[in-house]
């Protein structure tokens, strides 16, 4: 007999087809509630967009005005906005603001299931759904568990450097509403889309990307989803309405971490069977004959195998020829190379020559909070380089950060648990004859760190902490370096030593978000290790 007290998975919510607003002009004089003003720009951009098109707006957020002061000040100090049409409802939600609104614009981090405020709304949209409804731009959409932001940033950089008038937005904290009026059929838009943003598009049939990419799938957000399958089902929405004239790029390699209890060893194969678009694959090894896509050879050089139909500017005798599309990169790490290789594939689809792709992506220097080199200092005769990897919010990303530099690192990690198996970090840094063992491990206080400690102890990985703040952790690190407790090995004493902050967990409690965490880390490093060269 089943246990009736066992929680049931939430019902999958489908939104009506299309958009509540039939045109941009239809926004005028509508009463709209923006749920989630926030600090990352999405809520603010939505308020600006609605006011600029004549709506009456209520901006509501459970955070107080003091919490949201920078956003409130930015709106209030903008003399171009008609603030007589704007009401703030901060520190609380009023059910009447949802019942009486013509439409509610929802923050993607808010669950629909069980939310009484959203249940009271006549219509619900998001900044992404508004953009997709009104823009005619070709969309390059990217989702996945890790590597999304690096992939979209490399694509955007490559497009701009190759002469395209391109734009970048979505989960990377830039609302596409900020550049909607600058887009047309000739301006490719690169969108990073989280599983939550995709779930908010279910049923609307608005997302029809020219190119979709799903980066590596691993367990994530299991504190939000009831299962790995539910999480992945939202990811699948990125290709749900693509056709054969579009392109979908999926993983080819097996990955035990993709399992999550589903007995699936390769999500890319599942996606490829379902998707109606032209399928391309990416791999760390050479793709089998007949499989189109990109891979890395043994030296990490990026190769592409495409077809005449895809590269339609080529003569008909060109058929499935292997091209080199990626060589040297500034940014470290095998996983980063895989992300940039997918960017190279997108550029090739967009008609950029292999030679130009190699040149352009070879100059890309990565993005903020993702293995970001920002500071250098000297202690004694040793140079230390500091890297900010605060956007590594899953353990697999942090595990890879320990191996990305080809040398032992000083590894700073830890934070708040979000329901994930954190053992990949300890597994990566234990001494097994294959992986590179860090010189030292420092743990920031938090529930994720509490879960890491038994793994470290079982693997006999030495660690220090837990530290109640970044300042406390970095002060201890400096003292240890100055007192010679951590020293470079004799064979690499002249090499710059790497200090990398890669939490492998979320930032709840101690920080506003992972970006605030990264900014605080950089500020404390520059303060504490001040006799240095700032990047």
C-alpha cells in the first residue's frame, strides 16, 4: 500500500499559447504587476519597459526597500520615466495587486505551483516571453547545468568580433527587454536560459531558436525540483518548437553524473531522438563517422565535421570534411575549451570561416566570476594569482576548477547546500595518481561545507575552516603564506601559484547571490593582499 503522506510531484503548468499583449502598443494603459523587482536587473528592466510603453505598474517584492535600495534609486533617479504610473509594494505582496492586474510579470525564481498570488493572476508573462513575442531576431538559445554563461559569452564575443550586430541576454543578468527595440531579422540574439525561465515558456510556443545548445547535464537545483527528470524536462523546452531548418547541439559523451537516479547515461542521445531540428553533437573525443558536430583531438585542438547542407556557401563536392575551428585559448580548463568549441560551431553555422573563428575565439578572455583572473601579488619570492570562480554553484564545476590550471592550486570552497551530492569535489582532489591534488583547502562556513567535510575526511584530504566570512578565510590564508605554512614545491618555486575560489554551492545566507559573493571575494582579496598588481 502506498504511503498517502508522501509528497506528490507538482503538476506541470502550461501557459496559454502566444502572449497576453497582442502588440507592444497593447501595453499602453494596462495595469501590470511586476513580481520580483530584485537586484540583478531583470525586474528593473521590466518596469522600465512597461513604463516606457504606457503601462501602470506595481513593482512588488518580498525584499524591503532597504534591501532593494540600489534598484529603487536607479528607477527614481531616471527623469525619463513617468513615475506617476509606478507604485512600489516592497517587503510584502498584496493579493489585490495580483487579482486586479491585467497581467503579472513573473520572476523566474518564483514557483508557480502552490503560489496563491500567481494563482490569482488573470495572465502571467515574463521578460523573456515579452521579448520573444515582440522581437523578430534570430535566437541562439543555450541551457544546461554548467557552462551556459561561458558558452553564451563566447558566442556573443565571436559574433561581435566577426561583424554581426548581436545582443546577449537572459539568465546572464541582462534582460533582453533592454535591447528589444534594437533588434530585427538581421541581429542575432544569444539567450542564456535557466530551467526556470524555460518552464515559464511551456505552452506559449514563442521560443523557436535558430540554434539551441544544451551544455553538460548534471544534477542541479534538486532543492527546487522533485526529481532529476522534472529538471531535465524543463531543459527540453529549449528545442520543443524547433524544425528541421533549425539546429540543435547536444552532448555526445556519457557521464555518470547525468544519472541522478534515472539510469540514463547520456542525455544527449535522449534529446537527439526527440528533437525535430538538424542535430549536431559535441564530444571530448573524435565523433564516429556519420555524426556531425565538433570534438577535441588529443592535443585539445577543436575539430568540426559538417555538411554541404549546413555550410551552404561551399561547393557541392565539399561533404563532411573535417575542419580545424579552435586552437589556442587564453582561459584555462578542459571544460572551458568544450564551451568555446560549441561557440566555434555556432559561428561556423553562422557562416564565419574556420580561420576567423580560430583568430577571434583565441582572443576571448572569459567572463566575470568564471575562473576570472583579477589579482596578482608577491609574498616573499613567490607570485600568487587569484581567480574568482564564484559562479561555480555545482560541485562538478568546482571539481574541474581544481584541475583547470595544470598545477596544484590553493582551493577555497564551500557555501550553502542545495540538495546536491557534493562528493565530486573530494573525489577530484583526492590523491589517486591521476588528478592534481591542491596545496591546501579552505572551507567557508555553510551547510554545503558541512556535507563536504565527511567526504574530505574519508579521502584523507586536509582542510582548514570553517570560516564565518571571506575576510576571515583570506586573512588566515595570508598569514599561512607569510609564515611559510603553504609553500610551492621545489620544482615549481619560480612559477606563479594559483589561488582559486570555487564554492561548488549556492550563496544563500552570507551573500545576496553568486555575483555579490564574487564581488566581495575580489574586494577582500585586493584589500588583504594589497601589495600587488590588480587586474
